[in-house]
C-alpha cells in the first residue's frame, strides 16, 4: 500500500468516526426530544385534570343553581298560567 492510499484510508476512517459520533448525537437528541414530548403532554393532561378537579365543586354549584332557578321559573309560569285561565 503506497502512502497516498494509506492517507486516503486514514481520511476515510476519520470521516467514518466523525459520522458515527454525529449519528450517535442525533439519536441521543431524538431520544431526549421524544422524552420531553411525553413529559410535555403528561403535564398538559395533568394540569387540565387538576383544574377540572379544582373547579368541579364550583361548577356543580352553578349547575344546581341553574336547575333550581329553572324549576322556580317553571313553577312561576304554571302559577301565572292558572291565573290566566280563570
């Protein structure tokens, strides 16, 4: 093997090592991006669920208030309809 071929082989080896290290770093970055995406969605879902649990008693009170006011309006309408019929 002459010196020129040996030098070309050394350059090819160094390029292969450089490519290998770049590929490993890209795979590592991809793995961390996937992990962060999962953590991101877990946080989004967790915060949403926590907000729902936190506001559920207030929403239940509002719904009950609406239902009771609707029932009172219905009873008021029935009373006024009775007076109109007479």
